[in-house]
C-alpha cells in the first residue's frame, strides 16, 4: 500500500506501524467502529520540528547573504499549511489518508489542514526510524521550486504590507482582520481570518497562527483587488 510512496520519497523503512499511524486522522481514534488506538497528532508534533530544522538548515546554507529577518519570512511561507498541503496533494498523500466515515463525508480528504498534518506526521515517522538524512535530502529536492519562487518574489508575498499600502493610498483607511474560527488540536491550532476594508470582506485565509492566517487573507484580498495576478 505504501511501497510507491516510500519509493517516491527515496526512503526505506520497516516501521510500517509508524507510517500507518502517520496517515490516521484523529477522528478514527474516537470512532468505536474503527480499531485505531493511535493517530497522527503526536507524529505531526515531532514532524513540525523536523521540518523547521531542515528548512532552516537549507536556507542558512543556500543563502549566506540573507539576514535573519528575510530567512524567517521565507521559512514561514515554506512551512505554512498551504504549502504543505500543496505538496501533500502533489504526492498523493490525500488518497492514503485513513479517515472516519464522518470525516470522509464532510470532505476531510481534501481539507488543507489534514493534508498538511499528514505531511508533517510522515516526517516525524521517518525521524523516529532514524531516516533524518534521507528525509532532509527529499525535502531539499521537493521544496526547491517553492524556495525559488518565494525567494524571487518575497516582496510580493508580503501581502499584508502591500494591502495596507494600497488602502492607505485610497483613503488612509487600514484593513481590519477578524478571527472567524479557531479549530484543531491545542498544540497545532488552525486560525481562520477575514480581512475587511470599508466594512466589506475582501478575503479570508487560514494558518497555524493569526499572523499566517492574516497573511493568507491579505494575499486573497490582493488578488481580488487586482494587485496580484
């Protein structure tokens, strides 16, 4: 079931128990009809740390001329749920997610947060199996196009500042950001934020922090206003 995936990642492991757990959604452990004693939350917690460490190392070694502030900004885009979900869909991880019937019914297989979580959980699983070097090599390869895109267009990605400059040029009014919803486990909350201008909702976004969600909402607003293509 997971052979093609492991071949794609270039990683060999005998710990199929960890791989299965990495694909198991939390809804399964609360469903009495499913025999799932563990889910991906703990592995995801570990994988989140692995991801940030590896990405930080890649950026530090690849861009010696960039200061800490710009490196942090680039990293924030690379580890964002939207980026991880994009990679997850590209790798077909969504097709392997183990979901409860209710989660499947409500569209959980295509949910951004679920796919970001399973990506990180796999990193955690590989780390526990001692595959950190192989994992780092894979991440460097698959993130290369994303890194190149963000580095080349970093100012464009700073949507909050761009949107603020736009609204101030119009009537000196600042955009407002409202938290609409907070979901997910305590160690990895998912914030949903709306950005308003002159009382109208221009965009919405989600993220692992308010700041990330605001950035994504501002980016959507910029596209709606025609600032970004």
